[in-house]
C-alpha cells in the first residue's frame, strides 16, 4: 500500500490485516505532489522487494483554485497523471522481470469531454477545475494506450478503468462550493469497496492475461473517447512528459 497520510494509511493497514488475515501487507508513504517522494517510494520498494506482479495507479484530486507543486507543475496534472507516469517508469523493469504482470491506471469518464491543451498544459493562462481534472484523466488514457504499444511482447499488460462515482473523500476537502456539492452528491455514489471492484478485476482476473491497452468500466471493456485514440497526441504527450521528468529514452 502506498498512501499519502501515514496516520490514515496505518489505520487502513490494520483493518486490512485484520479482515484478510494477511500479516504481510505493508505500508509505504508517498506524496504525489513531490517527484522526490515518488522516486523515494520506488527506491524503497525496489530495495526491499524482488517481484512486482501488479501496479495500480489510483490517486486523484480536483482543485477549484490553481496551485503548483514543489516541482513547479500544476498540481492536478502532476498528482493525477505525471507522478503516475514517473512511478510506472521507475518500476517498469521490475514489472517486466516479474511478467506476466499488470498495470492498472484508474481514470474517469470525465476524460470524455476533455482534450489535451498543449498550448496551456499547466493551466497558467486559463484555469478551470473540471477542465484540469478532465485533461489529467484523458492524459492517463492516452498514456495507457501508448504504454501498451511500447510493451507489446513483454507480457506486461496495462489497462485503464473508470471506477464509477465513488463516495470517498475525493474533492471534499477544498472547503468551497465544490466540496459542498460533492458531499450532497455522495448519497448517490458507490461505496469505496464497490468502486474498487473493477480495479481488482483488472488486477486479478485470469481471462484478462494478454489483454492490454483497453478501457474498462463496471468490469466490462468499453470505448474511451475518440480523442483518447489519437496516436499522434499520445506520442506527443509521452515525449513532453519525459522532458518534464528528465527521462532519457
């Protein structure tokens, strides 16, 4: 388990160990708003484990006001997408060595109305919370498609998922109109356990071995947006992401 809050992570860890009877579950902390923290997580994991069968990139936020991380990137873009790109890159050799293995990227159907704004990727000229969130989730789907193409023949499968509207604390700590609206909407949302089902399905279903580069919702394969299948956009975003992260290919 990789969690931002040590306190909340330890509470979840204790519950998981108690309910599963599995004492080998471990907790590591990471702040996706810090690339240094992401690199530290990867280093600690690789230093203490010799196998990685599944990586689930499941974290996201939405902010009504634009902010930047310690690395200088717009926070939504980094937390929802760029840090996942970096973590996966750092762990990819371990995933390949452990193949067959899987990567699951948790996206959102919010990507369907989004586009990648290459002329203002960081929202510095014009920022909108839903536009920034949608772009970050579209970036995840484009990344999934591009990574799947690059992993052909490695027996590492990568897919993305829309988990549904889940009653977690997502977007509820902004202390403004968005937080209020999301709290009201939570009565119609899925429980966290229900929302996790599709990710668990993609991580563990035997019949999905060899299935890669797909988009799932409700345990079923679905079509992502037309924009998400633009190979040129996916390649351009990949190259820009590598430049941002200092990744030499």
